[in-house]
C-alpha cells in the first residue's frame, strides 16, 4: 500500500488510505498506511483524517509500547538487548529525517489518546518471541546524520527513499529464500498483523474503525479484513515525499535505444 509515481520530472512517494465496508452490517473500516519519515504536510493530512475518524468511531493503532527504565533494566539480558535495539530506532528515524529536511512520524502524528486501542503485540510478548526464535538484532543507523553529510549524499538518500515500494517488495521476496529473514518478517509483520486483527475482532462491532499502521503491514491487514467479509470501496493516495529528477524524459527516450543495443 505504498507506491512511487511520476509526473514529468517529479517523483512522488505515496501511501494509501483504504475505505472498506461490510455489505451485511454496513460497518466501515478505514486503513491508514503510514511511513516513518516524510513531509510535514503529509502527516498534517493524515492527522486530520485520524481526528475525523476519532469523532465517528474507534481508532486502532500500531505500537508495541514502551518500558520504564526500571522495567527495561529488569529484563533478562537477551531481551534487554533486543529492547534497546528497538528503542533506538525512533532516534535513527529522527536523524535520517533531519538529514533529508523531512520529519519523523513520532514527532508530528498525534500520540495515542484516551479511547484509542492498541492493536499490536505487547512489548514483552514481542521480546519473548524474538529471543525464543533466536532472531538477529535490528541494525540501527547510529551515524546516519554524519554519513549523510554532503549535498550529494543527501540527494542520493532522498532518491533511495523513493524506492521504498521496491525495497518492501524485495524484502518479501528475500524472506522466502533466507530462513532468518523469513522468521524475522513473520514476527515483525505477520504475527503483529494477527495480533492487530485479534484486537479488531474484540472491539465493539457496532462502531466504525480507523486502523493506523505502517504501509508494510497494510496488505496483510487488508487480506484479513477481506476474509472477514469487508469489501474495498475507496482508495486514496497521499504524498509523503517528492523529489525532482531532472531529465527524466530524456531517460524515457534513450532507454529503448539502450535496451535494443543490449539485445544486439
């Protein structure tokens, strides 16, 4: 539920907001896909959507939760190392966003409010499963602010950000070939999606629901809702990041020529 589209020399990274309706009950569900860094106006628009839905029904949100310093210190050693690696991710996103003149989602989207419902694995359950499956730690971009320290590197990183749909597709492909990656994806995506859908099943069925989740999770959530009888009725796209790539039209013209030459 993430795509990159082109308009002339301008390339736009977009995420979807999908509206669903159950034909028998009329209940509506809105899936709001997000990414971790983007333009301020992107998050402003998503915030407006969330606040609109907040007045009409339930808001379910992604998030395993946090531990206090005392709770983290009391964890078994392996679980504490996993927790520390996960806890440092928000800082990495902030450094990357600042380096690219963007903003990080945790700093601009509203924090969970009274009445919102956490739809995720609890943090301690996530840690327990992580250690039990002997999964690797998540690599953290500790020096991202220092690495992207030139205009050229920043431009390259902004271009790579446009490739997030391709990177997610590659991750789904690789997880089938690499057992370690497959187990990590199963925990971080599939099992958390299952937890989110369990929460969805448990809430008041008389209320419409908005579900805020990372774009990589939304295909699985959409599949789960479809199995429950919901049908897609709308799909809107919101631009998270825009980059101008000069001479894109020239590449269009010379691309076929190069491919013909390669075929001999």
